[in-house]
C-alpha cells in the first residue's frame, strides 16, 4: 500500500492540473463547441440596427480584429458566433443580423425563449451615425430630401428608437415568462464621431438621465419590476472611420488611439463585471 507521500503526487496532481489550467480548458471547450456548432447556447446576445457597428465591435472584443487579414465586414446576413474572454471565463456571443429578417427574429427568439444560457444583452446604438450600405436606399432617402448629415441622423435615430421599443416588448414577454437576460447594456457606439457632444448622447440614451430611452425603460420596469433586469449605458468605439453621407463627411473627434482603446477596455471590463455577478 502506498504511503500518503506517494499518494499525493499521483492522485492529487491531475486534479491540481485541471484546476491550474481550468481557464485554458474552458477556452478550448467553448471554442470547439462554437467551431463545431455543437449545441451552442450564447451567454450574450448582441442586437442593434444594421450598420451600427456590431460585427466590428465584437471582432475587437473577441480579438479577431488584431489579425493582419482582418478587414471591415460587409452586412451580416446570418447570426455570427464569437468567443471572448470576458470576466473569469470564455463566453459565447451571438450577433443577430441588423436587417429585419427571419434570421434576426430567430436569433432573438432562440436566445430569449429557447436556449438556457443567456446572461446578458448588448443593444448597440450609434447616435444616428448608422452606415447605410444599400445604394438604392441611399438614393431614395436623398431623393426624399434627407440631404444633410443632421436629417439622416434624425431619420436613423427615429428608426433606432422604433426598433428598441419593439425589442423591449419582446424582452418584457420573455422576462414575464421567467426567462430572458439578467442585464442589458445600451452600448453607445462610434463616440469618436461625436466626442464633442458626448453629454448630449448620454442624455439621450442613459436611463440615469432624462431622455427618450429612459422613458421607454421606465415603462418596461413598470411591467417587470426593477429588480428583474439591470440596465446600464456605456460609450464605446473601436475604429476611427469617417461617416459619409451624400458627399458630406464627419471625421473622428478623438485624436488619440489610446483614448479610444480606453473606452473599449472599460466596455469590456464592464461586461466582465456583469458576467461575474452572481
Ligand atoms: N467612426 C466609427 N465607425 C465605426 C465604428 N464601428 C463601426 N463603424 C462603421 O460602421 C460600419 C458598419 O459596421 P458593422 O460592424 O459592419 O455593422 P453591423 O452592425 O454589424 O451591421 P449589420 O451586419 O448590417 O447588422 C463599419 O463599416 C464602419 O464604417 C466605430 O467605432 N467608429
Ligand atoms: Mg454585422
């Protein structure tokens, strides 16, 4: 029979190894599952209109954007799955396509009402600087008189609010059925384009201020109860790409890449904190 001294290395060592490398093991398992599309149940769902920057932002959060081959993405037509180290563990993130298609409805319905791992939702907005990639739609809007930046921003903000309103209806039903996420981040993206009007953007989106989004969120809370969902609003950007409309251009107001990176880092840290909350 072996002594306790012999017993320690042979039996305890494998368990110690598993503990020591638990994060690597978790990374491997999560990435393999996503790669093989094997029973994937996202921890985070990302929503927002087409062109607000969901794919770009999540490519930065998942670190895919650091690859030399990385390029600006086209319109996403299917649900994208990413993995990222957020908080203590690797998490699965699903990005629903921004276009109002059956695919998007399915992604939202799956995450809210079918799958069981959803912890949080990131609802991405961009203060009206939404890229419109469909040439026909661009021409149509310009023909209708939306010729300057302010008029297209106003249109984008109206459409964004209507979609947010509809989404909160889905969320309300899901939470009333004892499902849905624990938290919601309203991500205010592309702050580089309006860094000089950041407080205006905050007033508009942040439920702690007195804007349009807060009123809609209060309506949701009146139905579900405040304790059912934590909602926070955070500024972010991951690129300094000019916004163009009808031969007019808005360029970045941030002249330090470190400053942009700090906003991105704070955004990622905040997701981690929310995920680690019990
Ligand atoms: N200035 C600036 N532009 C950005 C930023 N992020 C994204 N963009 C611009 O927004 C465009 C759209 O970004 P995407 O990530 O493809 O948008 P999306 O939300 O995934 O759109 P869909 O796939 O159609 O749902 C990019 O091509 C960039 O031009 C940012 O942080 N700052
Ligand atoms: Mg996309």
